[in-house]
């Protein structure tokens, strides 16, 4: 079994609520308290779990210069905890990216690793720069020290679609759809670090595009796209989010205001009425966007898992449909199919915090 280790920041305090150096979550899954290791002790321990591929990479562990390889004593002191997980079975060069994408799907917040370890040594991750919005990863370890996380990892890691030259030649149209949806979902992280009057509309637009990628991209029908999208989403997730159709419609209205300029026309109209002040509009409803992002997380997980079951052909009822979009479209009126879809995706969604 080959592993990947991902280390996370720990500032600000408090210290980690784990007395053990290494807590075994399940076979092949461990949570490490990095404050219990010195930098040298950590490197010795992680080399045992993840042996370096050859002697040439030994310099990629402890390194005081600015090279991306290796970690300095000072950088190590900013770290609190880490996860040891199995390397994705496809042995692709994007193993770390796939694991991080899965962690971001499982977690309620995007994760901000400090470094990761493979058989090529320690590789630093670009530092989190916005000190006004500090990483909350020191709180996140409790999400992962559970059997739910292990089950989710084993179920979903194969569905992470990231660019990998060795595999893209074999991708289906649905694989490409999932790859683009992953790209949009991971891209939403940037809005966590930058919230302003002029970003919330862009965030709404990106969320809408993610939904279109999953539910209408490649659809041969051109009429009533928004209506069909909402109905397909409702088939998948309305049992969990009862107002999802209405909320998606509001999201699209927000996007339309941004794309067609009416949002800025409102600002200009206000400026004309109030010559003596800046006439800025009221603060955006960022809480609404946070809620929408969480709904997208569950929607994406459900879609990914449904795709996995369909491709595996383990559910005979699903074999009559071309892809997930086709299944969802038919399930709008086919109550038996809709019930089977919900029965299929519900267990994996119940794993997620």
C-alpha cells in the first residue's frame, strides 16, 4: 500500500485535541499530531510510512531555502496536524490533487494544506496569504477522524476527475463533464478568501456554470434550459433541500443581473439620486452564497456517486439510460426511477458532515 501525507496549518491556537502522536482512524488511515513531533522526528517517521523513491530525493525533506521541495524548521512550526491516506489506485501524477479535491468535498470548508509528502519527498504548498481570513484547518481534523470519512474516501476517490495525461485519452463525454465541474467547484475556493461587493455576482455566475456543466451541458434540447435544470436538480436532491428549485432560480436571477449589467445600472441610478454620497448598494448576502455553496457540495457528491453506480452497472435499472442527465430527465415523471436514485445516493450523503 502506497500513501500520501498532507500536513495542515495550526495557527492560531488552540493545540490539537489529540494526545497520541498518531491516531489510527482505520486501517491505512491515520491522523498525526505534528506538535508531538519535532521536525526531525516527523521526517524520520514519515519516511517509514512513505519511503523515498531513491537517495536523490533525500534533500527534499528538510530545506531552509525557498525551493518548493522540503520544509524548513520554521515552516514546520506553523503546522499542527496531518492526514495519512492511501494513494489513489490509478498511480497518476495528480494523486495529491485528487486527494485534496476529495477532502474539500468532504469538509464543510476548503482545506489549506501547508505541505504534502510522497515518495518524492516533501512538497510545499503555496502559503495562505490572507491573514484576515485565517485557515480553520486546525478545527477540521475532527471531521476526518471518523469511520464516515474512511467510507467516503474509499467510495469517492475514484470519481475525482483532474487533468492527467495518462488517462484523458480514455475519458468519455461524461468524464469531461465531471472534470469541468470539479474545476469550477475547486475554483470557488478563491471566493472564500475574497469577499466584496463586486465578487458575489461573479461567485453566483460560477455556481450557475457549475450546475449547467452537470445538468444541461451537451443537452440536445435548447428550449426551457433553466426549467429542465431545476427539475433535474430537484430529482437528485430535493428530498434533502426542499426549496432547492426556488433557490436555484434566485441564483440565476443574480447571475443574470451581473451578466446583463442591471446590477451596475442600479448603482448608477442610486448615484444619480444621491449626488452627495457614494450611493453604494447594501452589502451582499454572503450567507446566502455560503448556503448555496454547501448545497452545491451535496449536489456534486450525489451526481458523482450516481455516475459511479451507473458506470459500474451494479444497478440494472440504470443501464437503460445514456448518462446521469438522461436518468434525471426520465426520473422527473418516472417515480420508480426517482425513488431508486434517492435510495442509491442517500447512503453516501449521510457520510458527509
